[in-house]
């Protein structure tokens, strides 16, 4: 695992079915500093039945007139577009990822040579899907929204039995609601996911803003995935819970700042603060003029800056000793 947090800019279906918008999103994700831009690949008829209802958040953002299937037909790209998006990512110097939502989409994406398979929360209980991902091999990032720990463990076990090592699986804590209220985020659940012994844990974020992402980085997330959009006012189910490009760039900067600030578990003197030791610490100095042969006492010595002399931690070793020469007030005591 890299020490750097992997930042995934989740374009998802925020291109609204437009290849031109999808291509613009690739460039904006690169400009923002993300490591990967991720899409969602699906044959809607293979994912959603004609009787599947919309989620409440989808009703709020897209209305109730159309079905979930009709909505998804309108916002998904044809499978033939993803190879071109992968090629564009290679040209722009950003990693390409896409989440497959059905078995045909897995076959579509497999030849593109993605660094990671991204399994969405909704497929964590889909045994044929998990087995097919495992059969393709490679590394996996698994979102765990709507799942309890036993369900996550079961999915990991399926992948493992199919030949994917736990060392090649990252688990993302996630709350599947768009947008997610802060009180439902529960970032400490990442600690529970750590107990499954996979390569690392991260956070797939559906909150508004970047506060939760900064906190996740501070808690040791190795992957942070965040939805973004070119314009939050565009029609579609996920725009409302997404960052706009400048906000995505601000999130990337904030996560990198947190990453830099975390440092190591050792308590050491930082190189940048070393010159200030002499300035900020104190030494034992004469509180008044002291004559040669006079005994050092709490009344004639004190602690003052600079810290270039005897440390006040040596106070007991100095008190009771005899001055070997005259000392002016405020001069450093020497033994």
C-alpha cells in the first residue's frame, strides 16, 4: 500500500448520459488533483427490474413520474464509451476506474486494465457478481454501505475463495444515503472494518462538504472516494450530494495537508523547530550578582531564556554548589 491517501473523484453518472460531459469530468478531476476518476458502468435492464422503486432521495431529486429503470436508462453511457474514457484518462495522466453493476459490465471493463475493481455497496450480497469479480483477479476496493460486519466478512470470504488475497482488498466505510447527514456518518466504523485484516480501510463519502473527508484522513483512511459534479444544479439523482470542481480541489488539498500533518507515531524534535530550542527554553542564570565562593541558592539563581546554558532540570545539582568565579545578574551559570 502507498502511504498516500488514494483520492477517487466519483463522477458516477453525473455526466447525465453525455460523453462530452464525462470527458470534461475527467479533465476536471485531473485539475483538482485526484488520483482517479471513477464512473459507473451498467446495462440498466440487467440491474433494475421494471418493478423496482426509486429511493426516496431519487424521488426528491428526479421526481416520481419515471421509474428507477427509466431514470437509469437516461443517465448511463453505452458500454462502448468506456474504452475511450480510459484512453482519455491515460492521456490526461489520471487513473481510470468504473464500477460495474452487472455481469456484462464486468466483462466490458476487464480488458481495460484498471488498477482496481470497485465493488459498490449494493453488490456486497450478490454472490454471482462477487464470484465473477474474483475470477477476473486483481485488486478490489469494496464499499460497505448498508452492511453489517458479518456481511462484509462474507463478501471478503467469497473474494478470497475466488483467489483474491485480503492483502489486495480495501474496505470502504460508507453510509448509503444522498446526502448523508453528519450524525449518520459514523467514521469510527472504520475501526471495525480493520478487524477483518484486509489491506486497508477507507471512506466513501456521501455527505455535503468536505468535513467528513478531512476527519477520515485524520483517522487513517487509505482511500477517500467523493462524488463530484460539474454543476450541482444539473438534473439527476446524485448532483445534490456532490462537490463542484473547485470544492473537489479544496478537498484534495485538505486531505493532503492532513496526510502531511499526521507524520509518524514517534515523538521527536522536528527539524523546523530545532533552531527554536535555544530561543524558547531556559537556562539557570544568576538572579543577582553572585560573588566567587558564594553558594548557589534558590534566592540567587533563577531560570530564564536563552536555553544555551545549564538546563533548569539540573537545578538540584546546582543548588548547594559554590561559585568558582563572579557572576553578573542574568549571566549563565557555569559549574
